[in-house]
C-alpha cells in the first residue's frame, strides 16, 4: 500500500474501490473534508468534530466547515459530537476508511484508533495525521503520543503501519489496512 501524501488519499481510495462511506474525525475548519470530497468518488463522508464543545452555530470553524461542504449535498454529513459519541452513531464494519486527526494526546488517539477500527470494514483503511515530524528531534514533537498509540495498536494486533512516502518538512500521515 502506498500513499504519497495525505493530499493523495482520495486517489488511493478511488483506485482501491474504497468509494462507499468514509469518515474524518477531527474536522476543525472543513478544509481536509473538502479536499477528500473534491477528488474522492465516494458516496458519503462523515465529517466529525465537537468544535471544542462550543455552540456550533457561533463557532467560526463550524460555520466555515458547513459553508465549504454544502456544495457536496448528500455526499457530506457533518456530525457535531465528540469522537466517542459519534462512533456510537456509525455501524461497525461500515466504513471504507476513517481518517483520524482529532485530539492528539496519547490516550485519546489510542481510544480513537480502538473505537474507529471497529467501524472500518475488511479491506478498508484506518489512517490519520501527525504521525511524526521530520524536522524536529523525537522528544520535541508536538504530538509524540500519536506515533506511540499507532505503533502500539499495530503491534498488539500484528498489523503493519504505513506512512507517507514523500519526504516532508511537516507531519506525516499513517495508514493501516484492515484485512
């Protein structure tokens, strides 16, 4: 499995017939959901964020997300909820992919991986962002818990972690295929 960078995810999904339902957990301002939907041939993308528990109707990031994604009509569904609450609304083994980019602390990433892995169907992928930074020493990464949680989950379940294949100056994305 090879994905050059996270901007190439949609192309990868299309080439591998992962074009039914997907989810992005941790949407922030909607730009990455927009990037996915603009090239992905999928039927439905869930864009999940709690927008820090603020009133979404007054949260600028939510308003921006809603505005950006409205052009996709029924291909886009925004879910205003924490990752924990949102996962209860999605059936197990129903997603072609799930992209995790929400809370970056170790415990939350570990929970997100465990929760959303169950939602991905066999042949799909669980993936996410901020796996590591190439331009800082390991102990200075902003989110060292992401890589730790991803690696532990993969090791505990005898799975392989793949990362972006392009060289970056920024954070890598990670990918695990569900067999």
